[in-house]
């Protein structure tokens, strides 16, 4: 799975928390049984929940029809009030954004309880006509915006709190019978886990299967901005990856409505108190109340234009200081987010001192279902709860603690060793029935030998690697492949596991191509000197086909499926290479790292690339191979880059800041038969910029220069794409080895617009297509010596001197939530007389997993 897919799936899971243990689940129109008491007054109580997600609806209004008698529900959707006499037998339950529900009372009963579920409503807020003066709701929200600077906790000098995070994930729409019919061995033996099955108020059957808890101390400093989170206790049931634990605290899950945009499902949504809020939202004052002596004004809001990245919900504002006391937000169903069938959050604030209101609790929830109307595939519902306690603001001790640690996230040595008895004391709230069931279920599974076998099988299917004690075999998908050069290719791979070496990994492979009748192979060793921050030694020797063209996300050579997607009429261009290298990498907490590499490489091209005998050695004789020895240095800075770590290698989850990469190399003539002396330098700067509400922009600018006279395998061959699958990091209308340079500069832009024009076409916008455009360009040249050595030598190499390459593209993505079609035009260079014009326009397909 690609890097984005992994990151998306992870952030998809880290949402909301447990349902309050109020009463057992019943039919949505049924009663909650209550014990009657001999009292003179009537007592009415119950709980109000969202029919789709099963989550409580905070502050729903409960009243007798046609009267003002009643009471609001609390933060957890619970209402409980007494009344001397019943005005009538009809109870109305209402909340902003929901259809009202009606309950009939039994007038003979003094104590009655209800379980109420509300359906979301598509009804827009009524227009408010103000004939004189300013709309009071707009005036109020402008006051909130004007006071954001002083009310935003992130604008204080520093602050501290203790955070308790709890996440639960439940499996939806998978019955026990369907579970046991899945074509996976051993599943039938796990039917007992369905003893934990439960039913939501809307009838959805769900199975709790994942739970995490984390307790941490969080420190924030504004100038210079520094964050530290010390995770003191953590436990996970459902996923066994220790590196995941450091992302379970507060730092990676923060939602701050005081910012203009709120990052939600990797998209920026307009905050209802955005500086330009009135241009995105309708507001309406709906109620007032008092809390701890403060007057609270209740405000509802909805998007002015459906389909934009905006919320619907309510805000409660402290009248005296215009600070938030409460906010809830629901994603409208028109929002163009894949897989998400419902998502919401709310934040509750409490006063700290005289003027500052600080969040002390938040809930988030999301319901994810893959597409399917006739056959409903399994989905998920994720819940997250966070409590903030022991809040401290503007204190010198906070700065001292921050300066004590070098890294943002610190996982203490004892965090995983907290006993259950200690957890009971640490939790600000008790675990729900579902949460307790998850712990019990996984405790039972871990003792089940069949479950151990099942986990091993799932690991093989996911990673392609079979482990036997200290060794591993695979991946199995590289065992067979086919290409035009080698024909049928067979490969056997083997490596070590942590049972042999904890911090060292040795792996190797042998392969044979029946077409070129040539053996290939390689061996590599990695020694992790430090894991945090990372440093390692690496050595390898490989004798195999090498493309030598450097670009990201290139197609794996050992992949039979992808080689069938090669564009017609374009012969593959490969080289056989013997590669010996030694690396040392050192990383620092700042995100800076350097890597020193010693490399010796021997090239032997396959047809149709020109044979290296066109080049001459020092004595003027034709060369049989091109051999090069180089020492190079890579300098890379990726501030706050996040990683998901495996046993030895790690997976980058990216950085929200620009990434700078500088590489310098020196060729050493005469060392290990090297025939070339040269210097080279290159630089790349890349960034993913969110430009809400206009989507996101990927930017990559790069350039480089070679100093010396070199054969084409050692020059810069600009990356082309010879497949029907679109490559974001290549020039898609350029062939491999079509252009070579010894100095070059270029750019790569991709602007994802979101709905774009499709959001304004009534029928099309329901399909939730998305629009984008791309632009890629590069200019380069060869000096006279390199031109004489490489051009017009049996292959049509070209240069870009005075004639830069430019391609423009647009297309449609999010087709059936997965597919993307690119239309790409090659603008320059102009076609040669011998080239067909259709070469300058292409249609490419690809699959992309995005929200």
C-alpha cells in the first residue's frame, strides 16, 4: 500500500471514544425500563442519540408539545427532569440538524424513561430577515472573531495539561455467519468472539475489536514554538506495532476551532469562527443559558453553500468574553469525503482563571463504510474520547520541562508496564461494556493456538514473507515475473528475523532470466546503531538489472502484472549492473540527517541502448563495461517527519513542512577499475501545501549539475513513463533515455481542486468526482565534450538546450472513489518529422486511495 494510504488509514482510526453506559440498547422507539417510585411529581428521563452513528446528541431540546415546559439534554445526551403536572401526553425531542421525534407518555405512570434516536435532516436554516441594523447572530460571531487572539489557548505563552486518550474501533455489517463463510482458514474456530456482538439504536450490528488507552503530560510553548508530550502509560488491543504507541497521545489528534481551518480526514475544513466565517456560514441565535454564573449564548450554524468543506452544528459562547464554552460539528452528507458515512466531534471548555476558557473534554466519531448497496461490505465505526486535567497556564516550570527533552514525543520506559489496577485509578471514567469486552476478547485470543496460526497466515498474506524462526522467505509475489529482456524470471529471496539479530538484518536473493539466460543475485546487511534518532551502517552487493533512472514510486521490476501495462511500441531499456555500496546514515532530532555512501558500479546496457564499446578507455580501446567509483554525501532536512517503524526499516508518513534534499558526489578515477573523475551536485525541494478552501498543491522544484566528461549511464537521464499507469513523479509523455543532461532544472506541480467545477453541475456533483491539473517542466543541456561522447552514437539521445520540456495535464479523480484518469499534453519540444503526432497526447489510468 502506498504511503498515503497507510497514513490515511491510521488517521481514519484515531477518532472518538466510548459511549456512556446509560442503559441497555433497545428499539429506537422503545422505552427504557425504570423502577417506579412513590413520588407525587412526574419524572421524565432518557437519552438522545444519533440514529446513524449511535453517538449521544449533546444539548437536545426536550419539551411538551405546544408548551415551553421541558429541559435540555446534557453533554452526553441525557435528560432527566421533574414536573408537577403533565401539560399533555406528547413529548417532542429536537436538535439542530435532526428531524424531531415524538414520544407518547403513559399519563398513569409517574416515572417514565425513553431511548430516543434522531435522524439527520437536510433542512437548511431558515433565512433571518433583519430590516434595520445588523443581524445579531452575525454581530455576535464577529465579536468572537475579534477576541480569538486572546481566547485561543495556543496564544498563551505556554500551558500544560494531563491528557487521557481512549479510542475504540468496531466492525460493522459482518454477521457471525458471514464471518465464518469468509474464504480464510481458521476463521470458523473464532466464532466465540461474536459473544461480544452488540446492536446500535439504528439496528447496526457491531463487533468491538480495537481499543487503545494513553495517559500523557503535554507541554506547549508559543515562542519559539515547542511541543513536548511525555506518554506515561499506554496499552493497545488489536494491533501489534509498538511504534504506533507514540502517536496515540494528544499531539497528533488536536482539533482547534480557534484556527481558521480545521484539519479533518486530511482535508482542511472552514472553522465556524474563521476570520471570514460569515462568507461561508449562516448563523442563528437559538437560546441562552447560564453556567457557573456566566451567561451563555447558543448559536447554530450551517454552510451557505452545500458541498464546500464546512460543518453544521452549534456553538455556545461565553457572553462576557466571547470565548467558546462548547462547540459541536457534523459533516454534512454532501461533503466530498470518501468512505465516511458520518463524522462529528464536540469540544467542551471550562474557565481557567478569570478570562481563559480551556478545553477539558472532547469527543470524535466517524462511521466508515466502503461502497456497496446490494451487497453491504463490512465497515467500521471509530470513537475517540479525550479528557484534559490539571491544566496549568503561563508557568516557568513548563519551559524548563520543554528544554529538558530534545524530541517532541517521549515514550517512557514504564509506559507499557502499567498494571490494570493502576489503570483503574488513572482513568477519569470507567470503561464501557464494549471496551471491557475488547480486553477480555483479546486476552482469550492470545491464549488460543489457532489464533496464533491465523495471525501468522495474515502476516504472510499482507507482507508476502514467510517466517520460520530466525529466517524469512519471500516476498512470494517476486518469485515469478516476466519482461521483454529476461522473458520468464524466477527469484528466490531469504532474510533474517529479530529472533536471530535484534538490530541487524541480512537478506539476499538469487534470480534467473530464461530470456537472457543470465543469473542475478544480491546480498545486503543492515546494522541499526541507534533507533531514536536513527543511525545505521549498510552494505550490499547486487548483480542484477538496473534502470539507473532515479524517480520515486517507480514500478517494481519483479511484478508480472505491471509489466503487462507497458505502452505499445516502446521497447524497454535496461542495463545489467554490478553494484557494491557501503552507507553510513546519521539522523538528528531536528529532522536533519546525512548519509555518506561509497559506491562502485559496473554498467552493461541491453539493446536498444547503445553498447558501451562506443566509449574508449585511456589507451583508446573500446570499453566492455562502464565502471565507476563514487563517494557521495546526502543532506536531508524534513522537519517533524513522522515514521511508522517495522523491525528494521521504517515507513515515512511525511511531514507538513517542506523537505529539502541535497546530494553531492565525487568520482574517483583508478579506484576499483573506475575510469572517471568528476563532481556532481543536485538539490530537490518538495512540499504539500494545503490552500483551503482551494484544495491542496504539491510542489517539487529540482536542479543539478555534473562537472566532467561522462558516458550516458553516469549522466542525468530524465525520468520518463513507458506505462499506461500515470506516474506522479515522472514525465508521462517522455520516454526513458529520451533526454540526457549534465545540467538541468525543473518543476513538478499538481493542484487538487476537490469538487472543482463538478460541484456546480447538479447531476455530476452527486458522483463526487474531483478535479485537478498538473504541470511539469524541465530544461537542461550537455557541454560540448559530453555531446560529442554521447550524441549520434547509435541511439537517438536528445538534449533540452534551448528547447525545454513541458507537459500539462488535467483529469478526473475519485471515480467510484478509487480511480483516476489523466489527460496529458506534451507541449514542447515539438514533434520531429519522423514522430507521429499522437505521441504528444496520452490518456493514463491509476488507482488512488484517498479520503
